[in-house]
């Protein structure tokens, strides 16, 4: 019984550590995304296309860091494909939210408000489907 409780506690701590690592990687890629987004909005002027460009830039960085540091998984082509599919779905969610919210709010604020739901989507996809640990 004691070892079962120890494994449960360790598993919970490991899950929390993984979530914190994912949030750290997400902070890095979100900062990159936001900086590029504001620059693209100034150049392209439309929040939708600007979001597609800026979000896409962080996908490779996110995959490498999450695979090697967050989930400590070995690379596989299937895993990379799943990651791209999951994050492209996150991109669609993000772009729809940004485009919708930018109708009533400044584009940078719309971008910021899109982050929490997309973060939740990306974490669940990575944890439960891509890196299944």
C-alpha cells in the first residue's frame, strides 16, 4: 500500500513538472509568436494572416523543446506528424479566435486572449496523443 501511494505521489509530481515544463516552452514560443504577430500586423495589417505566419514560426521550436525536454521522448516521424496535426489544429483555433475577437478588440489584445484556450488544447493533444506518457 505504501509503495502504491509513493508511486501515485511521484506520478502526480512528475505530471506537475511536465505541465510546468510545457508552460515554460509555451512561454518561449508564445513570446516569439506575439512579437512576430505584432510586427506582421503592422506590415500585413490583417490579424488572421498575421496570426498564421507568427504561430507557424513557433511550431518547430515547440516540437523540438517539448519532445526533448518536456516529454523526454525519442523522435519518430509518426510523432512529428501527430505534433504538426495537433498544433495546426491549435493554429486554426487561434486564428479563428484572433479574427473574431479582433472585430471588437485591438489585435494584440485579441491575440493575448486566444492564448489560454490554445494552450489547453496543445497541452492535452501533446500529453494524451502525441507523446502519450
